[in-house]
């Protein structure tokens, strides 16, 4: 089997970092993509297989285009794209955090679209590939304070379904939406809504998965035979997590 090239956005921390480590252990060529190149360089030193560090800002079309073109020049293809970059500044709607709402859509939705747009020429030409979109259970199970984040992840879930309909039959491009429950990452540090932070009911103390659990789910999906498309994986913690 040829060495597959996997580009992972948001690879400097949390779920993206765990995915990068897992795929490197499984002998994938990993492209660590993020704005935080210093963190990526440190992570790269820990990886057991071939890898590249790529400075990438998913909120910038120019950055995404330049970054994907650079990887294409090096490897000639991108076999797997994992859209893991995301932010989660939960807010109550009544408190009107417009900038955070718009940033959530910019990164979680538009950032995903930019990366899909950039990778499609390579996958179409190669008549194959796999796009993994990291969504969230919040895209299905909404709650107070999670309106904008949940809406952004619901968009990713619906986008993934439509992508499979359009891209899988003609181009053999597989698409998977991974929908984690609460994961022990630093995403909640994005929250600035003081009322929400003080509200003990918003779920900060619920059981949490580890990023490695989501990395395992990603590997399961991409390691299936090419005739198999794992459409969606909803992964939630048990009480003992």
C-alpha cells in the first residue's frame, strides 16, 4: 500500500493533535496544519513517521490556497483531509456576542468549506480520497448557550451528507462526519460569556472523552476498504470517563 498523505487542520492541540499522532503511528504521512507553527514543530518531533508542518489559517482563503498548493508541490496529492480546526465560544443569545458568533461560523463552517474547495481538485483527479469533518453531538442535541456553535456543527453534518451524495458516486471520494460528545480539550477556554461560565447547568462538569478516543474513531473510518464509507460516527462518553 502506498504511503497516504493526511492533512489535518487544527493539529496544534486537542483532537487535531491526537489525530496527527494516531495517523503517524499508523504510517500515514501527516501534514500538521495550524496557525501555531511553533506548537506544530514541537508535535512533529514526537511523531514516529514522515510529516510536514504547514502554517494554515482556515479563516483566510489565501492562506488555505497557498498551504494546499505547497503540499501538492511536495507530494502531488492529498489522500485524506481531516477538518478538525474549530472554536467553541458558547454564549447566551440574549448577551449578544456578535463577534464571537461570526467567528464561530467563519472557522467552523467557512473554514471547512475553504479546505474542501482546496482539496477537491486533487481528489477528483485521483478518483479517490477521504474527507473527515469533525462535527459535534451539539449539531444534533442543542442546549441553551450552544445555539451558534450547535448551528455551525449542524451545518457540517448536513454538508457531509450532501458531499457523500455528490462526490462518492462519481469520484470515489469518501466522506465521514465524526460527532464527538464532550471532549477534554481547551475549547471551553474560548468562552467569554460570564453569565454562562457562572451557570453550573451549562455542562462543564459532565463526563468527558479523551482526544485519543476521537482519533481512534477517525482511524477506524479511514482504514476501511475503499468500498466502505463510514457515513457518521457519534461518539459519547460513559459515566466512568
